[in-house]
C-alpha cells in the first residue's frame, strides 16, 4: 500500500510498486494427457498419443514436457504388468522411434522432452504427440507374450522455460494409465519337413502317386500359441482313403510326433494328438505328421484315385 504524505508544506508523490511472481501466473500453463489402451497382436508396432498444453495467462512463454518411467527401474525397461507377467513398452518423441522420453532430473538433452511455446494472448492451446511402442522382438522372443491384461502408470510433467536442463519444479502434471490387453493367440502352419512357420499356410495337398503297401509320406505341423493348447485330428473317412466313385477304401496309419493315432472313429470323435502348456516362440513348435499306406491288394480295392481329408483343430487350454 502507498501513502502520500505532505512534508514541509511540499507535496511529494511516492510511486509504490508491488512485486508479484508471475512466473506461472502470467502464462497459466496447464496440461491435458490421454490414457493409453492397446489391444496387442503380433502386428502391433506403435500408436500416437495426443497431449495438449493450455495457456490462460497473457504472457508469451516456452514450455517442456517430461515423462516419468512408471514402475520400471529404468527408462530402458518400461513395462506393464499382470501379476508376475510383463509386457515391455517404450515412449518416444517421434515416430522414427529414436529418442526416448524422460523426466527431470534424468533429462540430458532437448531430444528427451517435448517442447513448444506460446506467443502472448490468453486462452490458447497447443497440441503435441508422443509415441507408444511395444518392442516386437522383446515381446515375442524367446516366447510370445502370454495372454492377460497388463497395467502401468506414469506421470507427465509440464515445465515452463526453454532449457530442459534447468527444469526443476513442474507447473502442472498428469498421471497417464497404460492398459495392454493380450488375447489368447493360436495359429497353425502345415509345411515341408523341417520347414519354418508360414503365416496363413493352413492346408496342404499330399499326392502319393501310385499306391502300394508301406508307402509313406510326411510333413510338419507347426503350432504357435501364447497359451497351453491341444490339437485334435479328424479323418473324413475314418482313417482310410476312399475311391472317388466306387466303394473302395485303402487304409493308412497316421502318426503324430511319432505316435500312431487311432482314426477309425475320428470323424465323429476327433482324436487328441498333441497337448502342451505355456507359450511357444514366434516360429512355433514343430510336430512331424506321417502317413503310411496300408494294404492295397486284397481283392476289394478298385483301381483309380483314392483320397481322404484330415481336419486339424488347435485350441488354447489355458
């Protein structure tokens, strides 16, 4: 408060200046951040996440945004958890996925924060983006991510100023929650013996040529899963190859992973041939399949093409 006083019948005017700290008030910066929700598949790479800085005050100002590491021990090991299970993820400044975002006091360069600025004026906003990435190699090797709902959270802090190395106290902060849903995944691939998993290759024709007893052929069934699974087998002709038009059947033996399966009633009751717990690698597990032709010449067989169709069904069990 200023007082005007008269001294010696002369009037003196004292100008009183009240100093106020406008560092935050003149800009009035606030932060709005979105939560992150992802349904993960093996095709997932990254998503962009919006973040907005609002300015209510009249002054011009610069700002920076820092990102904490959540529950992880380091920025390099950011992860979401479902009990003891984990999914790694990372936060990047750009979609080239080069610069990992960090927060005070760990920021060492401008590349580790998001920056921006406002000219003078009130009620302004500026939209920015950061990138949420789930590293493919880390989450499919040595085994696929197990199914579950994984969660984490981290703080996003807004600082006023242009030099991240001088940031100390945020003017605003938001907590971002991370939710990653990993469904149960199972896929099969029918490939040549010793072949690798081929995406989408779920059928295969095997031509035996001229049939004779003891004739054999083989291929591999590869199963990829992030949960325990069972594989069943069903024969259209219950373990025989049937003539295209005549009542003629040629029996065969069907082996899965070295064990013979009884296919004589498999059309109505599929036969379980494989069971396993846990997750596989991205290349899946290989199980050799083998067909051995039975008796061909017993007086009931008719010359001509014979065929059968085996249906393979893989289901998760965990």
